[in-house]
C-alpha cells in the first residue's frame, strides 16, 4: 500500500488482525484474558462468547487505530528507527513514559467506566499472554502491545458485563 492510498475500513481491520498475530497475540490468548476477568461473575462463560465479544471490540475503528499505532511504535523502536530520546524511552519501557497506557485507555474508553477497573486489575496481575509479552525474551519490544492487549480484554469484559441479562 502506498502512503497515499485511500484508507478503507476493510484494509484497516485486516491489517489490525495481521499485526496482532504477527506480534504473537491470538484470539485464544485474548479469550483467556476475558475468561480470567469474568469467571467469577459469569460462571457459565464460554470461550466462544468471549471471542464473540472480542470480535465486536476489534471491529471498532478507534480500537483498530490504537492497535495499529501502538504496534507500529513498538516495531519502530525494535528497529531503532525512532528519534532520541523517544527511541530509548519506548525501547526501555521507561516508567515515566506513559503514552502506551494512554493509547490503551482509548480502547478501554469505548465501553465506559467499568472497563477501567478491569484494565487496572489485569495490568497488575498480568495473566497468560500478558506475562509472556512482559518477559522480554522474544527479541520483540512490547511497550505498547502489553497495555493494548490488556485493554482489549478489559473492553470485551465490559461489553460482556453490560450485555449480561439483556
Ligand atoms: Mg507498556
């Protein structure tokens, strides 16, 4: 795609999925996180229902935009392509650099305030794929992606919680 190509929804949606997968995040990983967040409130919750809610979250353009932006910055940091001092801040995942969390919050925001609690909790506990993304053993930089993945799971959980009983 040339830089001047007209952006179409299908291309954005497709690239979002491709990048998530290329960075090691599967729908199954995301569904596990939703199960983790909701199992106490929703004992009969199935992986299929988690995936159904994740699909709805991932279909939102603002979510896709956050994913594309965050992964792109992670990849550019990996390739040492950013200008200093941003290069070092993102590459080293510096504590004082919080833009990764802000980008992730734009995902959580989509389903209202209930998502914030889930997001804060999952970011603290770091279950499943979140632990893997934080291990820094795969030679990939996931400064943005770990927050984004937590946010996607939190947003899908909020969606589930809102739809419960309706
Ligand atoms: Mg981060």
